[in-house]
C-alpha cells in the first residue's frame, strides 16, 4: 500500500465513469457486507448469552473483534474492504463525493436485509446455522473482487506512431509494427518503462509513514479515534436494549432495518451535497457537523424506553449515521490525495481498530455493572460531540488560519514534492491544463511572474525535493472552488 512509483497505473487520470461504475457496484456490495455483518449478528447475542452464560460486555466483543479485524489486521473482511476503497479513488475524481456516497450506501442496504434475515435464520436454524448461512453469503465478495482491475495508460495514437516513424533515421525506419505499437509519445518504449517500473516497485513500501508529516492527517486520525469509540455502540446494543424492555424479537430486529432504510437515502444525498461547489471546500466542517448531529441524537434519545421512542431514535440516528458514513473517506481522500490514500487508510484503520476494541465492550461493561442503558447513549454521544468539536476547531486554528487567503481557494491534495501527481495537477495557476505535464512544457507556459511565484513548488522537481520535508509538514486540506 505504499506510494506508487512513476509510470504506474495510479498516475493515469481517473475516468470518472466507464469501468469505474462496475468498480462502484463491487465496492457497494463489499462495503455492505463489511459494515452490516458485524451489526446484523447482534440479533444472536441474547441466545449466546443464554447458552454460554455471558454478560453484555462479553457478547459485545464479538462485533468489536470483527470490526477490529476489518480495521486493523488487514485480514478477513479487510482483504475486500480496503482494496475496494482504494480502487474507487483511482477511478473517480470529480465525481468522487457521489461515488463514495453511493458505495457507502451498501452498508444500510445490507443492514436492512441482513438483520431481519438473521432473525429468521435464528428462529429456524438456531444461531449456529444462522452463522453458517450468513458466512456463505460473504463468499459473494469473491465475485466483486473479480471486477477490480487497475487503470492502464493509453497507448500512443496512430498519428503519434506515424509521426514517430517519419522522424526516425533511415537506418531505424524499418521498425516492426510491434515496436511501433509499444511506442508512446516522449520516445519511451515499453521495455524502458518496464525496467523503470520494476526498479520503482523495489523501492515501494508496504506503509508510507510520511503521511504523518501532514498535519491534516494527524488531526483527522485523532478525531476518528475518538469518533469510533462511540459510533458503533448504539447499533450494536439497540437490539438487546429493545428485547430487555419486552419488545418481541422480530420487532427488535426491525430496529436495525429502520436505521438501514433511512441510511440508504442519507448516504447518497450526503455525497451529492458534499460535491457541491459551495460545500466541497468545507467538507471537513460538513463532516464535523454530521458527527455533532449524531452525538446529539444519542444523548437526546437516551431516555427512549418505549418502542415508539426507539423507532424515532432509529430514524434520526439513520440520517446522521449515514452522513458520517458517506463523508469519512471522502474527507480523508481530500486531505492526503489519492496517491497517498492507500497508506493513509491502512494506518488510519489500524489506529481505529484499537478504538473499536475499546468502545462496544466498555458500553457492555456499563450495562453489566449498572443495569442502565441510558449510560451507554450518554457515553457514545459525548464521544461523538468531542470528536466533532476537536476536528472543526483544530482544522480552523491549526490549518486554515495559517494560510494566505489566495491559497485557500486552491486544491492542494498533496504537494508534488511528496510524490503525488494529483498535487501537480491542482497546484498550478488557473488557466493551465489540469492534466499531468512535464516540467519543461509547464515552464514554457508560465509567465515570468508566475514562474517566480511557482518556481519553488512542484514545477521544479529538484528544488522541491530538497524542500520536501519542510513542505510536507505544512500541507493541509484545501479544495478548489469548482469542486
């Protein structure tokens, strides 16, 4: 999951469509199973507590361990989930907020179906048979993995090849059609590029810890750690809460379906809103607002003791939970850029795994000790509010206020001196082409004043490499006003 070397497929401009829609469908299914399965199996917890004489904190470890495996180990569901997110970022750029929102909608869709389905399996086959059948359903992720394929750079056009043949010396004019097929503008052959790729792959790292030089990423990681402590507590505990208050098993399982049904619409709509030109520059603050609303929902619904009150809680929780789910990875992509996203998400999920192992079992321990479900809603809500306040305040005071006003409207996903082509595309003055270009052609298109202004940044490869450590530490999230 390290940074790609030069010439790899990661440097190809995202098509924002095409085969990307198939990638989106695969990501939708994988996200659905990855997030819905650990919550849907909570319908089995009462039976497990009865058969093994367990407490609430003991059964909460089941979902926590599954989510921790998803986040922190790179095993199990993580073998599907993380690569699908990375591929989605490769195929979408301008439509990325919408794509992330649609892919994230897989979680509520599958939660809506798996929760009542799990209760039916429990009634007919017991919890052992239910686990076996639901585990078999997870094999569908193999099909989704089959549609994932890397982006390939385009071969040189026929016009480029004919011009190249005319420019060759007479001694070289008898190139074979295969050699011309492998020709690309710039005079680089496939063999030469292959040797460069092979050398670059040897230098790649499994995880690139240089992302921690990005202050925006550090702030986001701390905020997400606090967020995850309380985010999954209500959906994991709500079914047991309902059953303990006398709600029948089928109706209790339907509470998760209500959350999922509302969540289905909240996630795509949040993705659309996040992609608006007026919102995308402030998507981190939109994410903070979503966390704040979700935390307030937990706190204000803590005293809901009737089935009607629980339904009302699930409706509002579904809206705010969907907003958080749709925006979390979009914000991360905007902070670190698509090239650094593989390492960033790997490190982030590794840290979040610790929080997942702490949150739900701690809530279960509170219920075991005090026999009061209100406490877990207060705890979860307070953690989400703290995360929201920390993220918004830290971004404002540590990042945005320290930047000149002229730079706040530009997108600086990642500086080219840290090795990302995405940053090279977006750091140029307005009016220049947004596609990747070589240093010489870019220099020719800059005026004298612009060359002086931008000479120390990503248009001078050697100079920017020398200043890379200092510049990386000052990087932060900006977003172009055009979205």
